[in-house]
C-alpha cells in the first residue's frame, strides 16, 4: 500500500519530474517483507519526447501544459497513449479476493511506445514492445512494466529515429543515397536477408515447455528471451537451424509442455513450412511443406493457425504477403499485403506425424488474425475422424480492420459506431477428399456486439472439442472492441462484461488446478480507462462476474497477447 501511494504521488507530480533530465526513484515498499520488492519509477527523458511526457501529465490528471502538440492527446484514450516510463514495479492494492490457488505470473506483451523523438508512428502494430506483469502471490499482486530492449528499440533510442522496418513504417533512406542507382538493390538485399527488418517483438509472449520465456513478432529475428520476474531482456533466441533465412513466421506458435509448432511462410516459392521444436531445444525440424494453391505471387498472411490432436491446419487467406508492397517505402492501403479474393481462399490440413497433406479445401474468402481452436470429429462413429472443425475470429472477409487499427483512427473516436463487424467463423473441413470446406457463423454476432478478437480458451482443451471462447466483444457504438465476452459455442449463449469508457485487453483464461469443468478458472485482463487510469481485472470463468480488481497507479496502453507462468 505504501508503495502504491508513493508511486502514485510520483506519477501525480510529473511537472516536478519533468524538470530533471534522468530520474530513477526507488522507494522501499514498507508493506512488503520481501526486501527485493521495491516500487520503482524510471523515466528516461533522453528518449521520451516532450509530447509523450506531456501526455503523461494529462493521463495522471495533473495540470495540463498549454501546448498545441498536446491537443490531440488530450482527447486520446490512454489505451492509445505511449507509456511514460521505461519501467515501473510495485504492489497493487487488491479490491475483492484473489483465489488462493492463483499463484504465478501473467505476462502481457504489446506495442506500448509509439513515438521516437518527434516522430509519431502510424499503426498500432508499429509500437515498441512493452511487457506488463501481474505476479499473483498468495492473494497479492506484484506488478510492473518494462520496455523490451530489442535492437530496433535501442537503435531508435540512440539515433532518435526509426532504424528498422516496422509493420507499417520504413526508415527513410540516407539523403545521399537518393541518387545512387544501386541503393534500391541494396534495399532488396537488406530486406530478403532480414537485415532491415525489425526485431521489435511486440505481439506475444510464450512460456516454452522448458520454462524459457520468449517475446515474439512476425519476424524471426524478433524472438527475444526475457526474465519474467524482472522483465529484463536476456537476449535473442538463437534458432539452431537454417530456417531463419525465411525471415518471417507466425506470431502465434502453438506451445505445449513438450513442443512448439509454428508456420514459416515462403515468400519466394509461395508456401509454408510446418515446423516443430522440442521443449529444451533451439532446433526446429521441418515436418512438412505445403504449396500455396492460389496463383498469386505471395503466400497468404499467417498471423496464427490451429492444431488438432493429429493435424496442423494451415490457412491460406486471400490477404497475401506482397513482395511489391514489402519493397515500397511508403505504406500502401493494405501495408505489406494485398487482397486477392479472385485467387481463392483455402485451408490445408497436414498430419503431425507424417507431414502429409490429408485435406486441402477451398473455402469462402476470410480475414482473420486469430484462430481460436480446432478439433477432429468422427461423424460416422467408426473411430476415425471424418471432419475437422476450426474456429477463428473472422472479420467478414473485410480488410478494413487493418486500417481501423491506425493510431489516428483509434485516437479520433467521436463516439461513432465505426468498428467493422466480426464474428466467430467456423470452418468445416471434410477429410474425405472433398474439394470444398464450409465457413459459417458459429454464434449470432449481434450477441457479442459484432466484435470478436483477442481470444483465449482453456488451454487444456487445445486441439480438442471445446465449448467456451473468451474474447473482446463490443457494446456498440464503438471504434474498437470495448467489452469482454464469454461465448458458449454449444448453447450459443453469450455473457458480456463492460464498464463505460473502457478498452480491455485480451481476456486470458487460467484453469483452476484440478478443475473438472472447462470454465472453472479465472479470466485476467488489463483494462485502460477513459479517465486515463488502468486496472487489472479478474473475472470468474464460469459466471463471468468480477471477483477482484487492482488499480495501477498510472494508465497503461492497450496490449496484445499474454501467457501464464505457474509458480512451481
Ligand atoms: C503486432 C502484430 O500483430 C503484428 C506485427 C507484425 C509485424 C511487425 C510485421 C512485420 C513485417 C515486416 C517488418 C516486413 C516483412 C513483412 C511483415 C512480416 C509484415
Ligand atoms: C487488436 C486486433 C483486432 C481488433 C479488432 O477487432 C488485432 C490484433 C492483432 C494482433 O495480434
Ligand atoms: Fe495476435
């Protein structure tokens, strides 16, 4: 408690903090008998711009400096405002009661810093990785955040400019390079060798079966190990195979206690390698390769994919990587991608054991970032699966969602209902050699506000028949998912949790040890508030009602994906 108040006091007096060039404040946490735990606030003014720091003043409800540059941020939700310190840690005061069985750390990654010097990033996915932890310890929550020390972030800090290609931004070529006819060739080499690509691992964080904790993005070089306790960056995860030549991979590998599966798209000969890595190893083995079926130049974008007990599902979306757009310095309407619905949309199914393709079906056009789960079904009862069911957060084959995630759009909300509709899309993929698969709406989308993304399930049901999806849904009108939702895909019932003005991050389900019901557990989310604050929320996985919350002494921006690291 003492630490919370102290930290709050520091946050509240940013104008005082602003007057010095670099401040690290340490205050003992008297309420805590563990001397290791301190409340720490670290502000590095050498990097954080005036504008960011001014925003900090607004978000902590201090007097607002009269500056033109601050006007935009005044109206901007804290969810879209950069973090104001490189790191912070301290104990949060809990309202309600944390279940005694919940001991471990929830770690969340996301793009928390969207400017370098005076340059503002364009897209949500461009921001520098910021880790947030919630360490649950016998009913208490020790928390903190810290920026990931990627090469991209360190270089930006040092040179006060963008140095690597991010999701939507490309560094400006050197002025004297404009007239060099070979600079274009150089850029191509740097792109395809991966040299110019970012390692800003801002998308997710996973805990491998051997306990190593790794932050990830879609570039392979952006696989970075961290210490989940201190949030310190340990260093690059070095893949001990030749597969990094392929530059990119899915941002969402599938991790179990024994292995990790992921997809590596091939931009040159459109297709995907399906790879598997044993826990404890750094070497991925190629289980199989699937060739793209569409005649397009690039493979479909794979942000995520799905597995069943025996198969890997490889999506081939009509939203495709475009080598032409990759080489463009300025963003195109679809960034590095292009929309090719006329070339078809497909799902391929590979045997985990043999690497053989056991089904490859054409399906209606779709746009998804996130697969929810998949399972095999035996419809004839003879003990062999006849069909695969795969669910995803589907954006009604509408690519506008990518552009809705531009920071300017997110920041200029005027209360209009502008979020395009999304649903739970259910694929039915027959295993009898049929040419076509189906894609249908699993649950009437109106029930979850026609928003559906950032999903989680009970991890014990991975690849198995399951019933509950936790995700971000909406209370309309909105320009971004603003509610948490629990969908019962069997009974087609939906529960919604919402408070006015909030932007919640991914609801993450943690099962209760020993539970026999799929929804026996808790759901963790971090909520950014309209008034500039933020809090961690714990919902009961079954009733979907609040069981506890803990306020941060400052506002946290929106975050993407997290993981659970149990205490042993
Ligand atoms: C945050 C998130 O969901 C996605 C991030 C994706 C990134 C950073 C993608 C980066 C890329 C490049 C820098 C060039 C190559 C293509 C692509 C993988 C889109
Ligand atoms: C935040 C998001 C989509 C929200 C729309 O409803 C997608 C994030 C994708 C990356 O992880
Ligand atoms: Fe994602």
